């Protein structure tokens, strides 16, 4: 087990990086599956930190809401990536 101490800002940045990485990996279809499990664990931890309820109890729509909130904070990066891919 690895223990990692992060500030709140570092944690938020890590989650944003996870969304960006998950988005990029999803472009490869098959390869994305191995990253999905790790991303899901981090989203559940974020749920737990904000609700004080175990992430294991979170429903899929609640996890999707967490991911959407993080995505909204980095829309510019994702939009740039999408436009860059098309060129």
C-alpha cells in the first residue's frame, strides 16, 4: 500500500489530471479499461471526502457527478485536446 499526503489543491489537481488521462486513454478504447478502475477509486475517494460517506456506498450516478464536476473545471484542456486531435 502506498500512502500519499497531498494538500487540498494538490488533490484537486491530481483528480483533474486523472480526468485528462482517462479522456486521452479512452481514445484508445481497449487500453482505457486498465485505467478505469484506478480512476474510479479516486472518484470514490473524492466522494468520501466531500460527503463523509464511504465511497463504496456511492451509486454510479453520484460518481458520475463527481467526474462531471472535475471535468467542468478543466473543459479548456479537454476542448484543446479535442481540437488538436482533429488537425
